[in-house]
């Protein structure tokens, strides 16, 4: 069967999810290069009308690192205590070299169950600036939204440029990619 990705469909589901989320235990790795990861179940999520597997990215951004972000509203220490909200560092179009930044990826599993992982690369043309990988220890589950944020120092041998952050999702035989551009100096 053909894999079909519905980014707009996923955005609609995220909007619904934000209205009525159910928190599930976060899958957090805290070693130096591991991301902060959390997830939550989407109560009353809609399933695709046919038997198809739907999992994919809904967002990627580059932001200045903000202590305690991203976090789920209603959890201890989160800036926004409204259940169902997500507090993210503001996405930036321009970041400074040498600053500590956060790469955040959001993905949603509508109907996929099984092993999954995400990776990313940051490039300027053919020059690789950074990269990372994370395997979800419990895999991915249907009706769940996942967030992974990587705190890094932006380094580049180039004086300034236009960077590109590319996220890669692998979920069984299914793959997805997301790309976001940003400037640095």
C-alpha cells in the first residue's frame, strides 16, 4: 500500500489536540547531546478513512535557547499553565554564531505503531554545521504528538550564511522529511 502524508491534515489534528490533550509520560533523554523529548496523546483524534499509515512532521524551528522550553502547559515549571498548550522558544529567522540555540521538531503519529527515530542535519550549502539523532525508546504510538528539542551551540567555519535544518523521520518502512531555512551571522 502506498504511504500518504497529510501535512495539512496533521495541522488540523494538532489544533484539535491542543484543545483536548491527554498527557502521556515523556520519553526524556538527558545526556549531553540527547534532546529533551515529550509526547502527549490526542484524545478523540480522527483516524484516516482508509487503512493507511499516517505519521509525519508538522513543524521544525530554530530558536534561541530558553530555559525550561519547550514544555507542555499544565506541567510543573512550564511558563504556560493552561493544559493543552505548548510553550516553545520563539522561532528565529536570524541567529548569531556561537549562541546557544534550540532546534525543535514536532511530529504526529495518527495511525502508526512501532519503532521510530528522528535525525537532523544543519547545513549551509554543502557544509555540514551540525547533526543529531534520537530513537524513541518505546517507539511511536497512534494518536500521539511528539516534540524533540536539541540544545546546541551554533558553530560554522563560514562568517555568515543561510542555514538549512533538515529533519528526517523513520517509522518502520515510512519516512518523512522537513526542511526549515534560517540566516546566521
